[in-house]
């Protein structure tokens, strides 16, 4: 998490070099984000590990066959094949030019997914994508690029030629990091992606061809990475201002009931028996040009889910963006279930909301565990310090926090922690 971790987790004295306050200074200049971090400090995980995966899998679906295959023949965390399958299904929708709308939303929205799965080293992260690609009629056709110009050119060519773009980005942390560093060859891609997420046209000026425009830029992205590398690559601005918030996060943990020692070889033949029909229902559907419409019951269920989950106290910006993924997931579940009608109903939305709840849970698992827990300790130590000083008739000062709370190096950092502890009000 780059500067973020440097500011709230790894604040150890350095010889000679004095690093800036980074995340703490960013928080002190942005009142709203102080409030968001207070949300992180009070968030509680809502889902039990034993219930998380199979709760989002419709019985007798192609998705169930995929999970059964990987469960029977590998020790790979099931989150990897789950998200890989969603990735390919989203590709079917993009290739078909599928759109959706509703009475309140309006019309013409394109369903897509941007997800990142983080797993332990050695979890065979890319295996699920490689294996499912064998049976999918859409492919991960977007290749790695080294600059904004190449990104624009490649995307335009694919949309013109194939009609869709599907990107699997292994070890995605370095790409995200490059997108966030001004002056980096990848930095320009960040602005393209932000516009793409909003389904706005993207433009590139060239010397020979003038202004080039992609009117409807869209792609689905599936990134995978180790936990440690991913956390180090997110900076504070992306965390609070929105770039990384556009990606749904999933934490893939090892299954204690499927130990690596029991799988010296993956049984490919057994897997093929399950996977041969994984996309059968979807292949049989006519998706080209379809415009799906959310029923009033589906919209009502979304509103109920939005209000229900909001009590979990996850920061608002993360929350809203993740809840709105439910619309794309609902369309995906509709086709996974093999439904031929154009109405996205409450059943589709119910499955989608279950999936979104996993995203909300895993945001905390990934970001909260490594960063927020450490910040909680600093806040609690600051509260204890205030209490001790108060008992002596003294008011706590930022300098007291710097001298007494481990990991707080300067006044900026002390003020942020005091705000998070409720000792100083925002705006003071």
C-alpha cells in the first residue's frame, strides 16, 4: 500500500532520511476521508468462512460444476475459480453487446466486472483462468501493455475487431502501482480506466491522426496477486479517492480441508468431466443485442440490501461502488441460470447481493487486516494516553502523542490519530 503502509503500519525511525507524513497528511487535508477511516475502525466481518462460497452458487448451474471440479481435483482456493468463471461470463455479455436498464436507472448500461483476487504465494492463481479458457467461447484477448498509447490502441483494435475486451492481469500489483505514479508510462491509463468505469468516451490526441475517440470503451478485468505485494502497491489517494475502489476485492484463502500434500498432481481428467458443461447453458442463449430490464421487485430488493448492509459501517465510498456491482452481477446470474427472458428479477438480484456481501467482507480482510488493525492500536494507545494525562489535570497535545505512541513520528501523524480517536474534531 505504498505511502499508506508507510504512514500507518511501518512507521519506524529511519537514519538520515526523513520521510513525509504521507497518508496521515492526506487525511488531515481531507475531512471526509477521516470519517471513512473511522468506519474502517468499527467495521466487523459479517460472513462466516464456512458459508461464503457455496452461498453464492446456484444449484445445478455451470458455476456449481466449476467449483465441484476444483474442489474434487485441486487444493486451489475456490475463490479463484469462482471469480474466473464470473470473468468469462462477463465476456459473453460484452461480446453480445448486452445492456441493462430499469425504471429508475434509465437505459443503456453495460454490465462488466473489475475484480482483483489476492491469494497466498503458491496458490496456483492463474490455473483457474487457463483451465476455464479451454471451455469458454470467449477468450482473455486483451494483452499486457506498457504505455497509455499502447493501451488505447490495443483496446480500440479489439473493440473494432472482436467487439469485446477481456483482460486477465496476473501479478496486477505492479500495473496498479504504475498507473498511480505520475511520470510512469502507465500513468495515463488511470484516466482512461476512470472514464471507462463511468462508461464515458475516451480520447487520445495524436500528431498524425488528430483526436482518436473510443465512444463506448468497456472491458472486464480480472487481476490476481499475492496479498503482500498488492497491499504495498495501493497508495492512499487510490484508497480514499476512488481508483482502487473501482475494483471488487476478493481474498482467496487456503482450504484447511484440502491440504497441498493430498494433491501432488491435479487430476485433469476428473476436472474435464465437470467442466465440459460449465458454459453449456450460456452457449445456448441468444445474447446478441439483448437489453435486460430490472423489475420493480429487483430494484426494491437492491434498495433493501443497500440499507441493510450499510449498518456494517464500511466507508461510504467503498460501500456504494461495491453495492452497485450488484446490477452487473444480477445480469450475470440471470444468464448463469439459463433464463431466456429479458427481465432481471428478484431472484437474480438476491444472488447478486450475496456476491456483493463477499466483496464487502473481503475489502476488510485485505485492507483491514494488514493496515487498519495497526491503526486501531495507535488510536487505542492515544486514548489511553489522553486518559492518563486527564487524570493528572493535563490536556493531551500532539507532541505527547509523538513522544508516547509508537510509530507516530511527527505532528501531522499525531493530529490524524487524535482525530480518529475523537480527541480533536474534524476541522480543528
